[in-house]
């Protein structure tokens, strides 16, 4: 009787595993679709103005600026940040060519160290942005922003035809959420963090979030471009592929990546001046799948 019960238990266990595997296969076969909602995208030459709020070192600023410039630097070795950005060309309207424009330093914390969205918009409005401009507001590690840990950054539209992006340094504010995989995750399996390419966990986390938001800003600048789900909380070009950096990625594991033999840093993209970056997967309209560089 005991052996009969064990056999039945094993049968049901195997049957359940079969059903679960079949269900998983069916789920995996469903293509990821970001619907185009017929709105304007940001295409052509796009000027990126930078507002630095709080104290950033020259080295930190150079990492961010070099990253943006690397998106259009075709001479980097492969895989490159430029080849990652070229996926945005597959979204309607052709290429989006980012050019670093003006920079403003606000190191005196004139609005305090606890900011709300209206403060971010006020900072973004300092430049009186022309159409075809993205104003990026970057907040330092000691600046708190409402909802920081829920989003790590955001993008939206300001003046007609222009957009703004906010990204915060998460070195001390929920790095497990906003700087993973360079910090242990906030939830789930506690795998060892990866070594950051620049040696600065907060700034390399900013690069990941800035990459995500710049892609969202050009492919869904006015809540009527490419996205899935609600326009108020959309899954966009990169946010639809959260947590995927290399092939074989799964929740808690970023995927197979390149490793610098000298520093031990993990990366998947080369940039200008020998820079290395870790960039998230981007949805490819041609394949309806999240595309990785490695």
C-alpha cells in the first residue's frame, strides 16, 4: 500500500512537472509586443542637455558624458554601445542621433536635498529646451527624490517636441533595486554583485538607468509611441526587458557577460576612449524579442 501510494505520488509529481513545463513553454512562445500608438517619436539629431544637481566628481561626470557620446561613436570595438543604440533605428522614423549639448552644475543644492517631481521639472526647464532636445537631470547620491526606489529614474515631455529624463545616483539609496547587478538584489537570491566597469557602483547603475530612459524617451516621448500596457505605467523599449543583460539571463541572473581580465569588471559594451559599459537588453521590433549584445 505504501509503495502504491509512493508510485501514485511520483506519477502526480511527474505529471505536474510535465504540465508546468508545457505551460512554461507556451508562455515563452508568446512574443513580446510593444504596440505603436501612432504618436510622434524623437528622431534625427537630438541634443542632450545635462543638469547636474548636487555634488558629482569630474570622474563621475565624465563616465556619464562618455556613455552618451559612445551611443553615436561607430569606431568602438564590438560589441559596442553604438550598436546597442542602433536598435532604436528599427522603430519607425529612422535614427535618433544623440549629441551632448549644454551642461549646468548645481552643486549648492539650491532646492534642498529632498526633491519632488515639480523640482525635477523646474531643473529641466532651466535650459528652455528647443524641439528635438532631451534635458537630463542627474541627482547626486545624497539627494532624495520622491518615489526613488520605485522607479530609479523617469522620463516625460516638457516643452512641445522635447523631453526630459531624471536619473538618480543610487549608491546609498536602494542600490539593490537601482544598481543591480553591481549590488546584491533587494529581493530574491542573494548572488554576489558584479564588479562595476568604472569602479563606481552608483554611477554605473546610473548608466544602466540612463540607457533605459533615453531609449524610452526617443521611442515613447509623449506617451503615444511604442509601449505595452498602460500609458501611465508603460513597458517600453528597455523596461520591457528588465533584468536581461546577456544570453541565458533569468530572474536574479543577468546572463553571460564579458569580463575584464585586469579589473574583473563585467560588461557587454565598448565605448569611446576605452570605456566599458553594462547595458540592458532592448526590445527589437523586427524579432519581437529582447535583444542582448552578448
